[in-house]
C-alpha cells in the first residue's frame, strides 16, 4: 500500500479479524498488524493502544507478544 487510503483499506482486514475471532491467537496477530497500520498513518496513540491490547491478549503467542513489546518500546510506550 502506498497511499493513506490504500493503507487504511488494507488495515480493515486486520481490524475485522480481531473483532470476529477474539479468543483466537490470530486475533493477537491481527491486533499487531492493525497497530502497524495505525503507525503508518501516523496515529501513534491508537497504535500504542492496540499494541497494549495485543500484549495482554489471553491467546497471544510468544513471538507475537515479543514483536508487540518491541514496537511498543519503539513508540515510547
């Protein structure tokens, strides 16, 4: 995705995934990806909130948690 509109359109998939499958480990992956989308469109506060939710997700995989924590630290969270 090159433009803001394309980035947002791509991000909808991740946001819906987390909403439709909240108990699945893929929901945590979707939260991580949605946070990356928000970071790319300069919505850092929303990105931080999604990363925090990802880290706390009950079914998060270790590698997803580590990636989210690393991104959160990079954003100053």
